[in-house]
């Protein structure tokens, strides 16, 4: 809701004569706040009802955290704009402002993300990674009550909520973010020319290109909601660098690579990076093992 209000307020700046109304839609994922993400299926659980409302013309646009949006959109829907990106990195939140390196041996670290879990274990096999669900406030409250020694959250969410916490920002080199992390996407119907024109005022071209490249790499790596894959693209002038990593669930194995080229070729570069990673037998083996584990658990 905070992100939706932000988008609405930004739209009002560009279109002061228009009125906007927020429609709150509870998704299937929202209805199961305590269930482990590994048991919930794919990312569409957090977007399906919203996209259905959009397709059925009950709403005119939808605001999404791009990291939560499946790489394949329903027919007739497009991402018309990607707003200026917040910090894409993850943060470690604790009472003592621990870093990954200073976390005490065996301490309980909360996260629901297989990507974060795998990269944490890759760096520190001695940590106790525990499932953690709920909104940001709920997660922070569980930390304050001592249920966890530390939790990992997206820096973007904390900043947008204006929270003041003891946290350590985790460098990209230590933990690759989820594709699209920190970016807000505005989804509309492809045939809604007026709405597309309306939201274009919020589009950040470089951010949109970076997110498209990240999502292309993720799609090429066949990354679903529960596959430990990190992707990050960064644009400097007319050049783009895309980093990606595939991690085993236990953190013991990791395959990382990166590619650089012109930003006009961003999407094809994302695809090339995925293909290059998958040429290696190690990455393919990791992905096959993860998918087999998901099938057994489902």
C-alpha cells in the first residue's frame, strides 16, 4: 500500500487534474501469511487476483514490486513503466547491527527466501537459517521479541516505509538480489493507450532496461519463485553489466558469471548470460536438484 500510494502521488504531480482511487486487493499469498514460501507454489499467488482485476477492467493499473512479478505476464498485460529504482540490495537487521561476517556461530537468521538462504549458507555454513513470513512490521516485531537473532529484508522496503533500524547493507558481491528488486512496475492492459500514456511519465528508462535484462536472465535460467538465483544489472552511461548466480539450497555450490555490453542490447545480453551459465554442467545440476526437491515437497 505504501508503494501504491507513492505511485499515486507521483502520478498526481504529473496529472494534477485527475483523480485516482486505490483498490486494495488481497491475494492468495496474502491470505496465507505464515505458510512457508516453498509450500505456496509460484509467484503468481501474489499477483493473480490483481492481474485478474486488471484484465477484467475492474482497475486500470496495478503497482507491483518487480521482484515479486513472474517473468511471464498474462496475455494482454504489459509493464508500461518502471519507476526510479530504490536500493536493490538486501540488508541484515539485528539489535547489534551484525554483518554476515560478524554473526555469532549458530545464530538464528530469519528469511523466507531460498535465494537469501542459499547465499547466506554459501558464506556461513554455521548459521541456523529459519523460515520467516509476514509483512515488514511483523518480521521486525519477531526480531524484537527474540524469535530471531537477525533477519534479512530488502533495503528498498525499509527505506520506503521510513523505518529506522540497526542494519547492515549487504554488498552485491556478497549477496546478489532478486531480479527486479527495489523497482516498482506499473502493469496495464496492452490496449489501454490512454493509461499507457498516463503512466509513461513515471518511467525511468535505465531502470526499465536494467530490470528487463535481469528478468530475461532469470527467465533464461528457468528461475521460479523458489529457485536460488540472484541477478543484478547496472548501467553506466551507455554500458550495462549483468551479474547472475545460481546456488544450491545448502549453499555448498555456486555458479556465478557476468556479462558486459551496450545497454541497447540489454535484453539479449541477459539471455546470453543465462545461456552461458547453463552451458556449465554444474549450474544445470544445481537447478535440476532444486526443482526435484520442490516437486517432492509439493
